[in-house]
């Protein structure tokens, strides 16, 4: 198949993207310090990625200085390598054959057996305030002990 050569639209040629002005240029910052976290965070995305030059308006030298400062600050644990973003998923997602979301983990409605209830329970729910009853080991053994001669007769 032959390639179709596309001529650019004359309006697109005349229209140029407006050049962004760097924050470093606006605020007349000569030296990018790796300890200046507030400045470095302005060059990072919400997922802690370094923003591109087209977005920030940095020139190549400024971008290199910013990248090096962010990497140093990450190494010194002043900035995170990644930020986890949690999003709410809608309940209208398609369900599998068993009727559950494929990625969801079922949440138990009760604590597992043998676990004590915590004190941070809703006080309005009286049933959840009741302490779970557990039998002492000696009582459990006495219940399952062999019958004595007196009990047999």
C-alpha cells in the first residue's frame, strides 16, 4: 500500500504553541537546591513523576538541574519515589460469573473465631457490644471427659 502524504493545514502552520515560561525564570532562581522541597514539588506530578519540559517550560539546562535535585532529594528521603493514588471505583462494573468483581476481596462480616472484639464498635448497635463468650480450656476438657462409673450407673 502506498502512503498517503498529508499536507499540513496552512492554519496549523501559522498557529504556534505559546512558549511557557519556566518557574525558575519567573522567580529568578539561579541555583536549584535539593533541600528546597516546595520548589521541587512544583516540578513533580501528583504521582511523583518529574514533569516534562513542555509542561514546565524549562530549558535543557534547567531540566537537568531540576531532575538531579529531585533525584538527590528522593535519595535523602525528602521526596517520595512514587505516590499511590486511590480512586473510588463505581459499583456498576461488570461482574464475573460468580457475581463478584474480579479484583475485589470479600470482606468478612464477623471477626474470625477466637478473635476478641475491639472497643471501637458502634455503641448504637447493642448486639455488637456483647462480649463473645469463650469456654475455658478446663471446662471444654470437662465436657468431653470420659463418663465416670457413677454417671454410667
